[in-house]
C-alpha cells in the first residue's frame, strides 16, 4: 500500500483539484493507496474541504492541528 502524508495550509480553493490529480497518478500505479491530509492551522476552510472529499474518489483521512506548527510537525 502507498501511504502519503500531506501537510496542507490555506489550500481550500485548490485542494480538491490537486488531490484529484494526485489520485489519478496513484491509481495508475495499480496499487492501493491512502492519504492523510494534515491541516496545519489553516485560516480558511481547508479542513472542511479535506473532510468533505467524496469517499468514492478518495481514501483520505483529514486531521487538523490547533495552530500552524510548520510542515515538519505536520509530517
């Protein structure tokens, strides 16, 4: 299984489109995959968007940090 951890910060407007592109590449590998989107204290609706992604297209878990800790902590 391919597992990807994605730190995201203020990505609400482009998150779904970017994850759709990434999912297409992962599907082409022919292996099962899973993503964890870690909201790093965004000030927009990034966590709401990540949480509402359609399960039939994405295997994505969404986590949210209480504030911006930086990508290292999000990983």
